[in-house]
């Protein structure tokens, strides 16, 4: 089915055309050969894809297009992989078809990275399968030797079984173990000791002894094979690592699809005639003149050419009210143009804009972050070194004590020491519990950017919240209306709504929501907005109507009102004030529950806001938060957090706006709630998709519980090692018993960790 | 017991063959998406 009416160029949305520009095109499209011809392969991330029926729909939509050769859609990753013929169609055509079908197409960030990820994950899976299959088969060959009398198996059959085991352990050693060896080698070259070094040495010695025993059972190293222990050990270790890698990839994928956006395009006015041209933001330079439509973000810092503009700088400064700008004044990249198209002359692009400065501030803060991973290495390093030294000394002492049995006995003891401690229980203790916790959280829509963050969260003692959008709903609602005695409510609301419909101020928007119930709105003329004051209009019945601040309607506010937590808006006609509207920010429904839960856990709660004193104090009282700060700039928040950290506190920061980015990165652990700015999501350690504050307290309780289980696991692993190392050193632990002990301790640790998955009912 | 002289080498070859088969399956992305393919038959028109 090939559609006979290909999309014409002019039916493609302007923003999608950017997908055909070479710099963008390269990122999500690769050139491949398919059945002898050169074709393109593109990956689109699709928003709005929820079920298997969507897959069918998407695949049908795309495969009906001319030039599309193959479509593969995946629900889990929300991706469509399209193979298409570049001589017959274009990427923007495909994207437009997807958009028309109701799915918002976003170009994948990097098709090369995605292909590499798939290749790596396939390789990891194959390594596990190889080791697992060889393990099963080696067991088959080994078990008879354990359970039969020595005379039952003829020497020939015995030799054959040995050779078969040896042969099947080769793929494990050469292929499956390769990650351990290369990591150990990398560690050695950097003069570090990692978990992979004792693992590699243990594997190496086991294979070495096993090989000698295979071909010379009567020789120095005895007849004991270690291939069964070797293969089981490798299989368990690889499986654990693969599961962790998959979890990480899934979380990263989810985050990717959130932060991915279409490449920004902008309308540039070229030359004297000001001919408009759509270009991508990267192509702008200083002194270019661009036109920015209402609702769009300014692509770069610039000077306003049009006579006036209203901008929303909430993401950058935390100021939630629209700012008025006149011709010649500055506008900031990343802030939004709220009304009518305006023209700006660009003064700064790229790295010099304030937007990029905030981004780099965030990056710096995140690299300065204390790394728990380093701490873990600091502890693990000496322990692993101790094991290596202990194994070496034990072997040396036994060599000296019993030279007649050397080198078989000393090596056997060294292997026993290495296996018995082989960091299995120890290395599983933490990740097993944390993986289980991450799984539980993921089920509740809480994404984790790294397992180590669970420990940080469990240790946090101060929870600092941002206000707007975190504790409160993002929009204002009317709390009270006061009317003049001769005015009825419907007239007042009707007038207010009619005049407010000409403004984008948050108060106007809230008033419009109120007026939706009105049957008909009064007719007004000559409507005019005076910045920072309000609106004026003419009504045939009421004369001049004003809506806005106290000053705007000509009264003096009483002295207490600047501190008032509520925003007040006045409506007046020629006779004076007709009505007063009071607005409140509303708390999210479960804010109080979340704060109470955290307080019961003896956490300090902070409220850090860029907003004015009044509303901040009000929200703090409603949410029962004791400590609040208002009118903070991003730098002030950062400073407060750093100060508290210097006093030894551990801070969990919960926020959403872009201006929270630096402080999210500085805090010991951070949450981004709901529809947070993409940038701060990418820096947050936890992403709460539902945006509910209770999910923060839920995550904390899981983290706390997880840490308890981790401690139990570590204690168990420590006791096990303390008991077993001396036994192995004195030679009372043959390697097979060491292997059993290792397996048993691992199982104990993993089953303890699995208790976390049943935690939900209790919390 | 003599049959073991044939069966043991044969089992080794079989194991290697199965590993190769798994390798082919993994690298042709058979394990990439386990959910969609199973559900596809339920949504065929």
C-alpha cells in the first residue's frame, strides 16, 4: 500500500523541517545498506504511545508512506525505528505523518549511542547465556565424580569427562570472563584495586590448577577440578551485573525521553527587506534580528526592538509574574514572550547567555558533589588488598610448612581463601537490596538515576522544598470575593472576566477560569493594559472599568497588606471599588501528609522560595513547615545548602524549576517533581513522575528500610568472612566447601534483599 | 559404558552448537523486545 498523494513540502510544520537540516539529521539517522541499496535508518521517540494498539497504528501509518521500507516499534522504549529510502522521502515527512496520527515525534538523541547500547546489552546477555549453558553441562560431567565410588568410573571415562569439562570451560574463560579481566587490567594500570582483581586472580588460579589436573591427574596439583565452581561463580556474577545494567538502561531511557525536545528553530529576518527565514538556533549570530511569537522562548539574549513586550522569566529568576520590557531593554534567552510577536536584536548567543551560565553552574555543582562511590572504593580497596595478601601469606606459610605437598596444597588454600571471600556476598549485599528498592520505586513512578542515591536519601536529615509546583499547584485560585453593596456577584465576575480575557497575567488567567460559568460576558471597548498595574476598559453601562492593584484603582492599601499572604485584585467603576478578589496558592492535596510523614521521621523541613514573603509564609503555615526563606535567588539557595552541609547536615532538595538546577546538583540528594524543567530533571537523582509530594516521603521510607537491609547484609557478609577466612587459611576449608559457603551466603543476602519488594503493604 | 565414548564428545559439540544458536538469536535482536511480539497476534486487525 503506497499512498499516491505524498505530502507536499508546504504541509510540513515549520518546526519539523529542522529535522532535515544536516546538523540535526545526523544525530538520529544513520546510513545503512539494505538489500544492496543505500538507505537511511532513523529512530524517533514517540510521545503518546501507550499500548500495543498504538504500535499497530504507528506501524500502519508509516508503512503506508512512500519510501518507507521497514518499521519496528517498541512499547517499552517508546521508539520507532524506521528504514527509509532517502531518494523517495524525507525525515520531516515521516515526522509529520506521525504527528498527524497523534504521536509527537522527537528525534532520538544519538542513533550511534543507541546502536552501541543495544550491541553492549546483547553482548552482556550472550556472555551470561554462554556461562550458564556451559555451567549446566560442566555440572553434568562433574557430578558423577562426586557421587560415585572411585572404582565405578573407569580411568578412560574419567579422563574424557575431565577433558569435556575443560573444553567447555574455555568459552567461559575466554569469552564470558573477559569483562572481569579487562576491568582488572584497567585497575592495575591505574594502580587501583577493584572487585575485579581478586575475581580475576581466583578465576585464573582455578583454571590453571584445573587445567593441570585435567591433563595430569596424578601430578603436583592433584586431581581436583574447579571448573564447576568456576562456571557457577562466573554465571552468578555476570547475571547480577547484567540485571543491574538493564535497570540502569531502563531508567536512563525513561529520563532521555523526558528531556528530549525538538531542535529549536527561530524566524530570522534577513537583510534590508527583512525577509523571514526559518533557521535552527545554532545558526544565529550576534546582531541578527529575529521574530519571536507569543508563547515562544527567546532563543538568545537580546535587545527588544518592538515597542514593548511581556516576558515570563520564572524559570530563570523564580519571579512568577510577567515582566514588562520596553524597546531597548534586555530580554534573556530561555525566558518566554507572553504577548504578540516581537522582534529582538541578538546581543549574546551560545555559551555567553545567562541560560548557559545557569547550565554550567549546575554542571559545576554536580561535579563537586561528594561521591559515595569513591568512599565505597576506599573501603573495598583495603579489604580486597587484605584478601590478596592473606591468600598469598597463607600459601607461602603452607609451602614452608609442608614442602612435600607443594605447590598443590598451598595453591588450593589460596584458592579457598579467594573463593570463600570472593566478594560475592559482600558485593551483592548492597546492589541486591538497592536493585530491589529501585524496582519498587519504579513501580510507583519514581525513577532513580543511580543506585548510590538510595543510601544518600536514607542519610538525609534536612528536606528542602521549593514552593511553586512542588508544594503547591502551579496556578492561582480565588479564595474570596468582596462585593460593594449595590453590586451582585455575577455582574462583578462578568466584568472582571471580560476585561481579564485581554491579559496573560496569572491573576487574569485565574479570573477567566472563574468566569467560565458566566452565561454571557458584558461587552467592553478600549481595553488597555498598564504594566504592573492593571487593565482599563469602557463599558456602556458602567463607564470606565479598572481591574488591578490598589494604586491602579486609586486607593491606598492599608499598612498590613504588603505582608498579606494573599494577592488582592480590585475591580472599580466610576463610583469606586466594585469588588475585591483574593487569591491563594493552593497546596497539592497530599503536601501536608508528606510533610507530616517526614516530620515523624524527625527530619527538618525547609521551604526555599524565590517568591515574596507573604505567599511563602502562608504556604509554610498551611504545610506546617517551620523554617522558610523567601525572595531567594538561585545563588542564595545554593549558599544556604552549602552552609548547612558545612555544618554536617545532609540535604535532600525537592524542586522543579530550572532555577533549582544548581541547588539540586549541590544537595546530597535531589528530587524533581512531575513536569519539572527538563534540565533540572536531568540533574535530579530521583524523578517523581506523578509530582506527588507523598512519593518523596515514600521514597525516603523505602530508602531507610533498604539501608537497614543493606546493613544486615553487610553484617552477615562480615561475620561470614571473619569466620571463614581463618578456617580457609588454616586449611580446614576445602575449595568445594568454600564454593558452597559462597553460594549459601549469596542466597542469604539476595533473599534478604527481596524482602524489600514486599514492603509496599507496610508503608 | 562404551557408548559414553561417543556420547560425551557429542554432548560437548551439542553444547557448543546451542551456544552458537543462542548467539545468533541474541545478535539478531530476538531478546530486545519480549512483550510486543507476544501481543502482536492479539491485535491483528
